[in-house]
C-alpha cells in the first residue's frame, strides 16, 4: 500500500507500508518510549521508521498531557516540529532556490536583506554569507529573547537584524536561531513569495505531505498535543500554535520554527531525501547541502542539516554520511543514506514547561534500539568533527 500519490516526474519511488510485524520487531525500541512516558520525559510521542523504501514502523504512544483523562495520541496527531522547520521548510527551500539559480551560497546576506548591514563598526556584517547562515557559522548568537522587547513582526525582525555578533563571521560554529530567522526573510525575498505559500506548493504538495502546515487551522487543534502551559508570556496553554515565542510574534511563520506535521509526513520527506531529493530536488543538491562543512574547525554542521558526531543524539550507529536535525519540543529526524534508513521521533517534551531534559537520554537509546532491531548495525561509524 502506497503512502504517496503518483508524481508526474520520473524517478520518483513510492514509500510502501510494511509494518505488520512492528510490535515484535521493535519491541525494545517501543519499550524505551513507553518507559520514558511513564518516567514523564514527555507525555506523548509518534514515530516512523523507513528502511529501503518501506515504512517498517509507525506508532504512537501516550496521551496529550500527563492527565489520565487527556486524549490518547494517535499516528494522525500533529506535533509542533520546532527546529525541524529549519530543515523541512527552510533548508528545503534553500535547496530549491539554489537549483533554480536564485540563491548564491556565497552572496552576502546584506545584498538581500540590507537592513542587516548595521552602521559604523558593524561593517563586518557584510562578510556574512548565506552559506554561513545555513552552516551556523555567521557569528550570530545562538538565541535571544527578542519577544520580550518586540511585540510585532516588524519590530522583532528589526531586533533580529540588529543583534550584535557573538563572534567574527566564519570563526566558529554556533547553532543560531537568530541566523535562521534572518535566513527565512532572505528566502522569502529570493522567492518573491510568502514563505509558507512557497513551502506548500514546492515541498509539501509534491511530496504528498498533506498534514504539514504552518499555523494549523483551528479545527485541527484537537489533534495537536499541547506543548506548554505558559504562565509568563502568552499566559495560556499553548496548543495548535507554535511554542517558540519569537516565532509566535512573527505570526507563526518563520525560518527557524513554526511548522506542524505528523511522523508519517516526515517519513515521506525523509524518503525523498533518500531518493536523491526526487521529485523536488536533484541528487547533487541533496549531496551538497547534507555534506559536513570543512570549516570552521570542529563543526558538525552541513548546510541547514547537522551530521552525527560522537556522542550524538542520533546514537551510536548512524553512518558518517547521515544527516538530521533536532527540535526544541522534543522532535528529531535522522536520515542514513548508507543504510537507506530514516527515523522520525516527535514528542511534546516541553509540556508543561521546558525544564525536563530526559529526551537527551531517550533519543540515542531509541535510535540505537531501532537500528539494532533493523539488522543494519554494520557499516561506517559516525565521524567526530575534525579538530
């Protein structure tokens, strides 16, 4: 049975459901998630595993919250992807624009977003390129609570454009939400179209990702586990709206966060990446963007993507040619080209607040158990970042 719809472009392969024996095959992996829920690492999770063109596991566990009366999560439940937005939306958009000759990786950001130039001693900002934003080597800080002083989209973007650099451009790799907020603006301007509209037409639609969206419709709220009981900023339970406060002020559509989806839809996306990007991208583009950058020294980052390095949230077994990403709400997606394997794990570990960090132990243990059960433990080990 096919998960996807036929696509008119040749070379596209179907993703086939074959998870009849999943409960026996992945008993240990599923047990890790059930124990994590019992230990309150997160109340809900959904997963999908693809192997050599087949969905071999597709399951959901837990309830929306720790209240035993709350709804049970299902495989149709949508989760706040948080920073998986950076790869499923932003990086995929960058790849498409690169193929079309609209995005030059070495172009200075200020050529597209002149508001980012600053004044006076900020001339060093002209050295920051789109490649640096994608590779998290721009020198921008990791995170700023811009929402505390910026109450509108325009004000928050202006605050992002004028954030002081934490390092010289290209000097070091530091994961940066701010960089992807700015990248999202650059992508909109290069595409000359609203970011969410472009993603729907060029990525989600062609891949059959029918449950992937920014700003889910109100009618979908009951199918979305809540991510926070916000007592300080929005002062309400956050359900069906983006958990990230900066993305909230930006209207729920941003380059760094805001996307909602199901594990099944992310399996479709991962399958496309394993299929050389078809039907939306060329294999050479996927190879370029998912290959670890050679600089700055010690980086594990590719363009938009991360790569596994010991120790890794991907676990012990993902090969050196793998790529993936994590999300703050407890989401993750890892893709192994060598094994033709992908693992999607979606949770709402930020419920009721973001204090619990147990997901950091659960993810690698779960990934290891899945790969051990899949019988593909052999192959090249993960690579540590170069010194």
